[in-house]
C-alpha cells in the first residue's frame, strides 16, 4: 500500500508516519497555498491513495486571513481530489466539527447540513464541497479536539500551565469529544486500505467518547498526571476569542463503525498513552 500524505509535522501526519511506511510531504515539498502544484504531485506519483493531513489551523487568525485559509483548506484539497479522481485512486481528507454552528445538544450526524460560524469553518467547508464534487472515491473524516504527545494541543498546554499555577479557569459549556491523533491516523490507515480494495468512502465523523467539556478534559489530564490543580469552570462568554467556538461539538460516529468497522475510541485510554509518551520524553 503506497500512501502519499500531505503534511509532515502536524499531529496526525506525525502519527501516520509512526504507524505506516508513507511518503509524507512537508510545506517545503508541497505548499497548499499553491493548489496546482499539489495536484501535480498527485498526478506524477505512483501512490495507491492520498491522505490530506495538512491544513490552515490557526482558527482565530483565520478571521483576518480568510482568503488564505480558503486557498489552503478549500482550493488545495479540491484540486488534490480532482487529481486523485483522474488517477482513479482514493482521496482521504481530514475535516472538522467547525463546519457546524454548534447549536443544540444532539450529536451531529454526517448528513446534517453544515452551517459554520467562523472563517476557519467556512474554509474547511469549501474544501469538503470541492472534494465531494471531484468525482472520485473520497472520504471526508470530520474530527475534533485533537491531542497527542507532539505539536501544540490542549493536553500540552494544560500541563505547561500547571507547572506555575495551582488554579486554572477552563471553559465548561463547550462540549465535544477529545480525539487522539494516533486514533485518527489508525482510522485513516484502515479506511485507506479498505478503499484501495474497492470500499466506497463518503463523509464520516470520528471523535473520542464520552462527550466532555474542556473543563472535564482538563480535570482528567491532571488526575492522570497526578497534579493537584483546582480546575474552575467558566462560560465561553468569559473567555472571548476572535473566532466563535461551537458550544456543541458532539459527533455521531456510528456510520464509520457500520462501513469500516472503526469503533469510537475511549479518549481517557488514549490520553493515558499520550501522557506515558510525554513522561518518557515524547
């Protein structure tokens, strides 16, 4: 199975390289701000499938750079998916819960109508629409709250802050599913293998269970890490950000289980593995 991966140093791209023999391209080799060049790489490759694990992920900065975010998150995967379709190979693309507005309390289903509330979500939705219309066998994997032992993420931020503070205020009215990059990579590899074998793709959700708030997540991090930190819950209104965050990021992942046999991961177990890696030095 020859896999071409766009992305090299991000959380999921790093895990893909840990788990499989893939050709991973960094920004110096594949710049997503040049969609045509990315498409050319796919046309000239001998890959059996392509995974796009690269993206513009600066959610707040996207409010000021929506045009650039849309090129990277929208135009690039569109052109990449077209190139993969022309070669008749599967194209797998990571998306986000941010394509939804975050209203209500029911888990979002893949068939629910997107309605992004910020620039980042809009840019990712452009990419989804382009991938879907490219005409090939595609899989869009929407995920959320990604964490790992490397890169910048909530787990590492909480651990760093706890080194100098006894009390931390953490938002408790945003609810979602923390998801380890290792679990996402494993899911993508399983899907890629099946799709190379003829399995049809589609749009799927993948996030950790059970649903939790950021406060819940932080509390579990400190519990497992053995750190006595007082975690105080605050509403989103007390932690304003340039980009609106969805309050409801619950995701219905049942379609992924039915079609690929991929079960929803228990994020507490995945967190334990990440903390063990950090303890061992990453």
